[in-house]
C-alpha cells in the first residue's frame, strides 16, 4: 500500500482539523478520501473547502461499507467511538479514534476485542504522548533514575470554560450526550499520561462537584486520591472554573523529585537515595544532598500530526504505535473509578466494578437533559454497542 485512503466520521472541531491536515499533505502516505457528518452544513463546508474530489456521506454505515477507504478516523461524540470502531473493524478498516476511548469500560472492552480479532491497526489520538517532556519523564521513571515511586501530584486546572462554551451544543456536559464532564472531555490526555509515566493505581477515593460552577449536569471540579500497589500515593486535581489555572505535574521517588511546569522539566536529584540516607545517616536533623537539574529536552512535539503520521506509518510499514487504541482503556478505568467513588462515597478499586458503574451511569442518563446520541448508537442499551 503506497497511500492509505482515509475517511473521517464527524467533521466538527477535531475532525475538520484532521481533514485539513490530510488534504494539504501534512501526513505523507495518506489521502483524504471521504468525510461523513449528519449535519448538512458541515458537509457543505467540506465540499466548499477541499479542492480535490472527496466522497461525502451523511451516514456512517454508508461510509464504512463503501469500499472507498482503507482506514477511518472517528471524531464523533464519545459514546459513538466504540460502536463505530467495531463496525469499521468488521469491514476490514484500520481505525484511529479520538479521545476518550469511550464512556464506560464495558463498551471499550468490546471495542478492544474487536480490534484484536480484526488484525487491523488501531490507534487513539493521545497526541500528548508526542510531547518530549512526558517522554523524558517516562524514561526517567521507567529506567529507574527516579528510584521507586513514592508520590504523584497533578494539578491540572487550566481548562477554564465559560457557560457559553457548554451552551454551544446540546450534547455537551450531559450524561446522555457526553458521559461526563472535565474528566471525559478535557482530562483524558492527562489521565493517560499519568498512568503512562507512573503506572496504574490500584484504588481511588474521589470527591467531585456536579455543576458547581456552571449550569451543567456533569462534574466541573474534581479532587481524587489514589494508591499504588507499592504503597505510593497520588492526588489529581482538575476543574474548568479556575482562572487563572495551573498545570503542574510533580512525581517523587526515592532518588528525588521531578516537576513539569511551564514547559520545563526540573529534576531535584538526591545524591544518595532517600531510603539509603534514612538507614545510614546518624546526625539527627539532615537530608540527602540534592542537585537541581534542568533536564534538556530534545525532539519535536508533533502533537496531532505526529499521531496521524505514526498511525499511517503503522498501516503501511508496520511501525510500532506510540498510542495503541487498546491503551485507551487505562485512562478510562481511572476516570470511571473516580466517578464511581464520588457517586458511592466509597473507595473504588481498579479494575473498576464495570456492572455497578454502568448501572449508576444509566440512572443519570435516564434523567439527562439530552436523550439522543446523534450518530445513532443506542446510549440506553445495556446489552452492547451495535
């Protein structure tokens, strides 16, 4: 295969951005072949925007079954990612989904099984994995340079959103339309990076407010505490109401502390590991000698184009994926556990209790102000995703 013929389902903000990049040749080895949207205005935009001939569809099934594409990008509201991906795998298409992988893990598990059975390339748009800052953090942790993990803290509150943002679409910030708030819309990248660099926690206790600062159904303020298998702990704080907000990720290990903030990575490195110092030091007050090191960061932060190129290269050449689609389950496990903890007022274990989460989510969907999932999948159907 010299060129991958790509179709895009959903040409809203992200889908239209991907379409523009593909059309202008930003991703070698790819060709924008088709787009799909149920909104006639968006299809008119596509027809007027792209000089080359592309196929236009107002029905996702028609695009998936058309035979005119080799691969599909799914950029629809969250609930539709798994059912559309499953249909695409069944028709022999490679798939790239926007984040999050879905709304609940039962649905995403079915999608992942379909992906594995299809033998097709399955990616997820975790574009923050292309950021050399987080790649370096992962390297320092995985290589043992930071020592055994002791504590993680991420304050990610620079997601400010006004009421007009939420009012811009009826599906936004509703249980039936979006499936969650800041955790499902803004934070999937951070939840993914958190587990990608530090590993998965084993349980979580979360406190969140629903419509605290906005007229919405879902969470707009979250504080969560997690515990890891080795006894390390973590805190995740996020909101769409802080102005100005903060983005500070701090990871502490036996050999020091790493802080990512303002596009810099600072390693406060202990000359002697803390546990060794604790055992050997006999002077009462004292602490390990510590060096402040600004770690040089190399490489390009290619973001969305980087993930698109990596996915296309995987289809053509078998290149290893930076963001495999099946790993979308991990961040969703954490956010599902946070919701479950907040709803029940109890610890939530990871892996999450999928049946209980689904049951409690359905209660919220039934009382939601938004009922219909606009790309046609059945939100209220407990049996599956088709």
